[in-house]
C-alpha cells in the first residue's frame, strides 16, 4: 500500500496516554508494538521521499552540493537514530512513553526541516539556478 508522507506529522497512531493507560503489561506491549509500527511506516515513507533528495543531490553542481552536504548527512543520521530508537523501544517497552514519543517526534520534525531545506536547494539547482 502506498503511504503518503503526512507533512503535518501528528505522531504515530498511539497517543502516550493510550499506552501509559494500558491495563496490563500485555496490552501495553501490544500498544508499543503498534506505536513502533506507526513510526516504522512513517520512516519508510520518509525513506522513499529522501531517495529523491539523494538522486537530486547527486545531480547538483559542486556549488549547490556543497550547500547540501550537511543537510544530507543530518538526514541520514536522523533516519538511523529513529530506527535505533524504535528497535530499542520494541525491545525494552518502557513504562514511561511520553518522553520517548516526544524525542521521536522531535527527530521526525528535524527530518522534515532538513528535507524542506534540501528540496529548496535541489529545486533551485534543477532550474539551472
């Protein structure tokens, strides 16, 4: 199924309260799993979008590419961090979800900011700027 990247990232499907309010450990694990799946889907959608950035990045001239080197490195690092965090989440199933969710939300936000910047440079570069 095609997943559209939601640019107004609301956070994955489960709210913290839903997870923190889970009656049993089992229910909680299930909720965390669902949450992680949501993050994973979001990340996969981003990866597809970021592939376009990489292709655009390689097509740029040296001058424009120089502007983007940091953004691209930052994007790659963020994707790795989000993946690692999600894996850790599934393994550890923390009791306190709110800080984890906030950290992941912040990372997704940064991803969007860097992506937007990158697309501005790539967009400008591809019109012979």
